[in-house]
């Protein structure tokens, strides 16, 4: 699921070599096992017609990809298979993240979004996020810019 949705989202904009390098590192079985076993990370899968349509990964505390403090919750991944996009499922996954942040008494929810992913940026703006910074995200050998978006709770 991780490899499939990442490739569908970013494959056309990156070289096959950089994409393969990234997928083999970020979505290796050992890496995913570590993430699944990390108590500060949570995964949620969404089904439609009994098919896994997408997933959400949340991080708190030291699992966050940037040091945003103990009162923040990170949406590290929110991905849908292409056949399930534009059906409100992304909003449903976001609501799960928001519910978890509120249940854990977080005061901020944040995420990184690629500077060229205008559809995702528009989605997050509609949900009340605003840009607070940026960081470098290396895909294979290609350093790219992710915009850091946050929403106060």
C-alpha cells in the first residue's frame, strides 16, 4: 500500500532511479516494521467496499520527523489509492487525525507537503492549515522542498 500510493502520487514527477532508491529505503519491510512497532506512531487504514482505499500515519513525541514538541501531532502520511480519491476519504482520514490530536490534548497538528503538490496544498488550506516553514526532503539523490503546514487546535 505504501509503495503503491507513494508511486501513484509522486512517480511521474521523479526519476525512476530516485523513486526506486527512496521506496527501497523508506518502505523496506524492516523500516515499516520499526514504524508499526513504535508506540509514538499510529497507522489507520480506510476501507471502501471492503477494499483498502488508503491509510494515515500519525506521529507524536520523538517519532515526529521534525522536533515540534510534546503538544504537537504530525500527519506524516495521508495517502489514497487513485481510484478512491475525490470521494471524501481524505477528509475522513484527516478527521481521524484531528480526533486523535484532541483526544491526546495536542494543541497543534502539522504536516509536510511537497512544494509542487498543489492539490494537497489546496486540500490542507481548506482544512485550516497555514505554512509555518519548510524543510528538505531527499527523494533518492534529489533534495526537494517540503512546506511545513500547521493548524492550531
